[in-house]
């Protein structure tokens, strides 16, 4: 499983216009729903917010991975954005968030969700990677960065 | 000689199970407090908190029972485990595996 396989240039936004948690989530969901007509943006938004209520998905070091499992989808949908300034995401380290990954997974494929979240959290522990990612100006540079990193670190 | 590793998820069966093991001749066991990975990741690592329903059946704690035994006792242990707990493949009450033992050190002959 490679994160680079899930990153699509049309679902990456740099910088994001929004600065608030819910608006950021909406903005990323809009990207997905504009590319994939089958995604009901409002419905997905409710699910992501429900998940946020359980515990924050802002894992620290400026990274948040809001996500949800959906009954009515059959594949993974992925979006990424970088905020202009750090946004308040109720992070576990209370630091502002600037790197936001949004993931929608099929409900029946929890194993994919586990693998994706695990891989993403592990990669984003790398301080150098986070810095390079924060400096990305285009969607293609994000895809290239993940492609190169995963090629280097994962067989 | 085999090492039996028994994961008991419903710990309320522990006392009855140990008594039943003694009845069939299991001479001793080491019992460890343990926690399943599913419970740890969904409760202690915030990013996986959304998977709590997925790991819904996982107990906060379980017991890992280690038993060193002769091969012929193993079918009896399985029978006793079924009698006491009613475990099967789907129940998640218990799981048991056996591992061959090559050599023993520090044991009486």
C-alpha cells in the first residue's frame, strides 16, 4: 500500500482557503466531490465530523488526518491540503495544523483504513518529510515527494 | 513436548478453566495479564479511535496462559476448553496454539 497511489492531483489544494477545522474539512470534501460525482459531500461531512467527536484526528506536529468509513462507497477517496497559516484542529499536542489529509474508506474495508492511517502516521513522524511537504507549492510536487519517499523507505 | 499458548478473552472463565486443567493432569501453567493489539490501537492511539466499533469485541484485558505439556494431553485440553467456555472459531472467547519444544532448561527430569 502506497500513499502515492491514492494522491490525485485534482484532490490536492495548496494553499487551502479555509482556516477553521470544519471549513477545511468541507473544502477538502468539495475537492473530492467535484472529481467523484458519487460522493455526497454533505453526507461525507457528517461522517467525518462524527468521527472527530470520538477523538481528534490531529496527531500532532502540524498534521491532521480527518477520516470516515462510509457504507455506500467501494473505494478509498483521498484529499490533501496545506493551510496558509496553522489552523486550530484540537491537536493532541495543541499545536496548530498545516498539513491536512482527508480520507474516506469503504465501511467493509476497515483493514485498508488501518493500513492507510498507520502508513501515513508513520511517514509523517519524519520531521524532514514534514518540512519538505510544508514547502510544496503544487499538487505534483506533493505526489513526487511521496513517490520518492516511499520508494526509498518501503520496498 | 509442546508449549501451549492459550489466549483467554473472557477472563471470567479463568478459575473454572484452571480447575478443569488440573483435573485432566495439567501440572502447572503461567498466566499473564495481556491486552490485544486492537484494544491498544483503538483506545490509546487517537488516530485509530474511529475503529473502536471495528474492534468492539476486544476486551480491555485478557489472559495469556502458557502450559508446557506432553503431546497426548493437548486434545484433552482442547476438549476441556470447549466444555468450560464453549469456545469456537467465531466466538472470540479463546484461541489456543501449540508450539514444538526443542529443549528444556531448568526443569526437573
